[in-house]
């Protein structure tokens, strides 16, 4: 029976399956089904996403990132931190590295279980406009931080229907055909912000979202003139720190810093994806 070595990792509550695929150990035929089945909780290892680490001629390595539904995504901030630590621990790269993503080349620094990642510059920033939902009008901002995000600023997010509203916004005609991730944020003590995120591809609320935290930080910085760095408290209780520079409304030199923890490593048996 075929067995695949893997790491299970968590970045502030976003969990991932990581596989060293530099020798093409993962079969490309039926890849979507493989990812869906392995990421399915209670039936297999379970995760928000799966990351394949592969060879690159232009950086230390390249990755392919997939959401748990088997769909490929351009970027995942929490996944990027986990990929960097995975590469460092497996001697694929040094503690300072670069790797290729679908959103561009990313640079990372590994310091223990903390990883700081240089993210791509954002695009398509639109602030404070309204969309019509079945229960009324919602004021949103949107920005692409490697993947598209909507940000909704609220007085409180404790009782918000993240899945219901998030799914409706994610599938809204305004954001068709690709859809969008949806973040709900509120200010908390010490100038930090608390966030809840509905992630496309997972199609549910997740405990953290790196690109969503960046999107929320930049929207907040634009609206409230908040000075870098900004701390985002995720649903897991973990804190993501967002660094940025802003010149005449343009954000650049963006970094995401947070934990990238090893949960366990082992081998997936064929039973993990053939069922």
C-alpha cells in the first residue's frame, strides 16, 4: 500500500497538510479528489488546505496551494508561513528564503516557530460601498491581497452570522465569477482588531486567515489612519501582526508575522484518500 510522508501544521488556527513533492510523489491524476478526501475532517487527516512543496529554478522552492475543496488558490498567508518553516526544518531552504507562488515570489524569515513573510502588494482597493443582500444593504470595502477579500467593519462580531452572510457575499454577483473571501472586524483593546473570516474554497468560517487579516489591516489603516504594525486577533486567539508602508494611498512592503506550529508528522496510507 502506497504511503505518503506529510506534516500537519497550524498557522494561528488555519491548519494544513504539507507534502514534499520535489520527487513527484503525489499522483497528478485524480489530484482534486485526493485533496478533497485527505482534507476531509473525521474521514482523513483533515485540514483547511493542502500544500505541495516543489522544485524551482528561480527561488528556494515553489508551492502549489489548494483549498480543502480541491481548488487551487493564488496565495494563503498562514499557509505561506507554514510552508516556510516546513522548508527550513526539512533543509529545503535556510532560515531566510524565497519561494514561488501563483501570486508572485514570496520572501520569508523563520525564527523558531515564528515566521515573517513578505507578501505581495495589494490591488483593486475599493473603500466603503454598498451591496444589496436579501435582508438589506451592507457597507463593505474590498481589496485583493493575493486573493480577493471583502472587509466589513462592525461594532461587534460576537453574534454575526459569519457563515450565512459570508456565503451570501462570497457568491454575490458583484464578485462573480471567482467569488471572494469575507472578513468581519471590530476594534478591541490596545488598538488591536478582532476578526472572523468566511473563506471561499473551505466554504465555512476558519479560525484564521492571513490574507484576510492583511486585507482588514489595510482597510483599517486607510479609514482610520492606523500606524503600522497592527495586531489582528484571530478566532483561535492567535495574534497576527501586519506590517505595512503607505504612500499617497498606496500600500507596499507588507509583512505578515505569526506562529507556524508543527502539530505532527507521519505517513498517509492509501486509506486516507481512497474511500
